[in-house]
C-alpha cells in the first residue's frame, strides 16, 4: 500500500504538470506568464547542450530530467526536484529525459537577492546548518539541488494556480512567492542560500565580484581591481571565486563572452568575427579556437547545427 507521502507527492506532481502543460504552449522556448518573474518550459524531445547564464533563481522540474554543467561539476536533477542559483553563473544545460507522452516540464522563478537577505534576517537562527550528506557538499557552490517536499509542492501549486485566477494575482502572488522562498530557506539548501545573503560573508563578496564581471565582461580582466572592490586579497578572491563558480575569474569571463557570442550568432544572425568583437575579443582566430574548445565545433558549424535542431531554452 502506498504511503500517504507518496500519494501526496503523486497528487502534487499531477496538479503541477496539468497547470504547466496548459500554460506552457510553446515547446523549446520560455513561456512568460502573468506572474512576474515566472517562466514555464516544455520540451517533447531531449535537447542539445545549450549555453546560458543563470541569474539568481529557483528552477523546478515537474516532469523529465536535465543535466547542468557548471565548470568542472555536473548536476543532474529530475522530477519534483529544484535547483537554486544564488548568483549569476554561466552553465551548459541539456534536457535528457523528454517524450511526446511525458514531456519535460519545468518552471523558473527569478529571485530578488534583496528579498532573500531580508527573509534571512527575519528567520535568524531558524535556518539549519549544512548536512554533510546532502547532494551538494560544497557550501559555497553557487548551484545546489534539493528534493521538493510536500510543503514546497503545495506552495508551488498555490502560486501556479493563480494563472487560472488572474484577478487574484496582485493580492495573493506576493504571499505565494514569499512562502516559496521561505520553504527554500528552511529546507536542506537554506544554509547555502544564507551564505550568499549574509552581508560580510566570503560568498556574498564573490557574488558582488560576479555582478561586476557580468556587466563588464567585455573589458580586460584585472583581478587586483576586483579584489580591492570587495576588500579581499587576490589569492583569497581566486580561491573563493573557484569554490562558488567551479572556475577561475578568467574562465568565468571567457564563458560569459562565449555564451553571449553564441547567442548573438544564433538569435541575431551575426557573423563570428562581428560577434567576437562585440563580446570583447580582439582576434577572431583566437575567438574561434576558444569557441571550438568550449562547444566542440567552430562557430559557424556549431550555429548551423543548432539551427537544424529543436532548441530547448535553458531552465
């Protein structure tokens, strides 16, 4: 006989899949919603490896599974799990489990770091310490996954249920968002999220460095200047940065540039040389070499291949 928790999980999964299926009408691209900061995703086939830059967000998989590559670390998460991105991170993502009968279904909630910080202060010491046996052992890593429990599933169902009652969104959506953030903070990944929200923590300093790099990735990288901005030594910055992002500052900047160049060629039709100059490269041949190392093919061949396949927007 099935346990009550399994029955509850099954009911939640069915309810969430029904809502996402009805409102995510376009496959392979983000489906905006009437809920600010919420996007829905669906795919009927496994996808190619697509590049993107995650912003601070919670990403929930309702059905299917996905693989995320962050630097030297691979994360695979499946039905009724969710991922927290505490900072902006360049990743490679690939849907690995999807079909016509059971499409990949997911949703992304963009998170305001200021709201996280405010809620962390309000919760105080109610957030548990890190469990060393959890799936994300590195407390400072910028990505972490957790299993949705019944409370989180119910909160998510209430939020998405507002899509069927749009008149209720202005009043009830802020409450639903706050509950979801609260559930994440008191859950197994809460201690990690708190590290990035605590004002003088190393993780929070690295998040500030990442914000600078994200907005100035086309400029020459000077680690000393970045370290001075957050009152850290160069060696401490380098070590902490690699813990959070699984890559060095230079590698991080390179990935930001290559991700953006790929997007420009794919969505705006730019030639490789033009895209390379746009993202900060001085030599198109240097750009082509680094692009091939990252994506496995020269720019033109890679973009032509992607255009011939069903692309699945990152989530």
